C-alpha cells in the first residue's frame, strides 16, 4: 500500500453468533502477504477484533514490516514468537479490562490499549500475551475503558518473558501445572493430561498403580497415556512433566474403579400379579469389548409363582 489504510472483515460471515461473551473462545489468525519486492514495505500497525466498542484478540503488531515477493507474516490471537510475556490480572469489579503497554523504549499502544480476554485460571480475571519481539520487557498498566485505571500508583508495572500474575498491586509468579482426567472404559482407559502455563512440547515421565502395585511406567511426548484398568481396585497415576524451557511440575490422579457391573431394570415398575411375564433390560457398564464382543441389551423373561 502506498498510503495508510484499513482492511476490514465482517466476522458475522465467519461465525454467526459472534459476541463479546464468546469471542475469546475462538483462535483467530490472519496471514498478510506482500507479493511485490519493490522496497516499499507493508507496515502492519495493528490488528484487532472490534465488538461493541471493545478491542479483542490479536497480538499487538507494533509496526511489523514485510517486503518482497511472497513475503508474509502471520498474526494471531496467540503470539507466534518465543519471547512472550503472559500477563494475568485480577480485578473482579471491572466488566472489561484493557492492557495499555509499551515494549521497553517503544511506543505506547493507543489509549485505552488492547482488550484482555477472560482468564483461564480461577484466581485471575483477565489475561493477555505480549509478543516482546527483541525487547527485554514491557511497561504496562490497566483500565476498564471508563477512565478507571490501575497504574500501580502512577509507577506502572513491568513484565518480562514468562508468566506473571498481578493482583492487589503486587506481582505473583505463576508456575506450570497440570490437570489429569481418566477417560475410556475397561481395558481401553487413559490418563489425559492438560498442561497449563508451560511451553510446548512436553515430555511425560509416568507411573500407574493398582492397589499399590505398579501397572506400567515410562516416558512419552503424548499427553494421552494408557492406564490398564481391568478389575475393581484403587488406581493411581503420577507424572512428572517437563516443558521446552526445562521447567518441571508434578501431577497425580487417583480413582476407585468399580470394574465390570450391570444393572437390571424391569420394563414395568412396581409389583406385578403372580404369573405375569416380566421383561427386564440388562445394561452392562465398564465392559471390555475384546472380551465381550457381542455386548448389547437383552431381555430376561421369568415367570414368577408362589413360593
């Protein structure tokens, strides 16, 4: 482009029900392509999703330049670099939160800044990721878009690469953590691991036990790990997680597994007359289909008589 301009996309043509309540549930990305190598770079000044007067989503581009035949640059809601400052902020009294910042000696974002998204951590309200590029850090402050500011008593806050939480005017380091969920059924059961606040890829060193006896163990880069649950017992799964930056955390999950069982339900509830034929449905739970390949529902007919 020879002059400044704005390219606009109507998101209603992409997602029918887009709204401030669900915009942060989507991942957005735009690929900018310059097909002419003419020493006239395309300068990306900003990208945003605008809804009801609030700006959502994209990482701040801060004057990124591209030039040349098929030169391109991807911007998205998740910064693509490896020098990222992830900022969590707690303020339950605001309906919206903006983060206003500058990278070291760079320029400030336009007031009120960039709209933060809802936090994925229970102890914080808002979240935003700053792609620091070559900067060591960023000076930041917050506002609600209605001229209510948190500027740390006019001192502002300063963040660097990593994950930081800010609440009650103080900094809090946020470490890597993980949640584990057991999924599947007898003989085909798994521990699924969801890692938070780490840098992918991850490695997992794990051990599973039944009633204190080891079932399996190993190392893998897969977050879905087989745990052989066949019979009734107390199962435990323990894992050490290491991320790409060498940070580690530990997580565990236990459950009391009932094993194979079935439930018999009469077709008609309540007492029946002597001599009445009663149909029952039998439902099998925690079945292992390799051992019970013809698993299905069936009826049991029984004639009752006086004893």
